[in-house]
C-alpha cells in the first residue's frame, strides 16, 4: 500500500517521536508499504522553519535528504492536485493540509494524518 504522510507524522517519524502512535509506526515500518512525502510538506516545513516555529526546528533541505535516504519517495505537486483543492468541502482552512488531501484523492494513495479535522474529508484518509 502507498502511504502519504501528513507533515506532522513525517516530522515525528524522522524524530522517532513518542507522538507517533503505534498504529502509525507499524504502517510506516511495514516493508510492504511504500511511504511517500509531499513537496507540500517540505514547503510547510520551510515556511514554518523560517518563522522559527518550535515544532518545525529542522532545516528543510537536510530533512528532505534524510527522508530520501530512509527510502521515502517524494510526491511532486501537479496542477491536477491544485485543481483538486477546489472540489474539497470547506472542512479545514489550512492550505497545506487541503493540498495533501487533494493529492491523496488524485493519486489514490492513503493519507495518514494525526489531525482529526483532516480525517473528516472523504477519500483515502486514515486518522492514526
């Protein structure tokens, strides 16, 4: 199964954080699954790193390289993903999360999220 991690799960997986649930850890660690991260998450990390947000204290290029070295695949953003945002119900205001949802729907990959609001979207989304 192909898994797209939301930005927080991506950060927590990198840091081996206790905030990463056992379910999320098991799915990410299952060698049968292909783990992908979105360019959108790297953009969010870069923006919030630049704003000096405490939860985003990782240098974006180093973080990206680390995830690639771990075997994660990078999911690029396409215009189809951007267009998909327009058809989403207005459940969540965060543009980064909305684009992750649109990517999951467009690509048919399972979005793993730690955000119960994001999990309300229809489509291939799982709260972990």
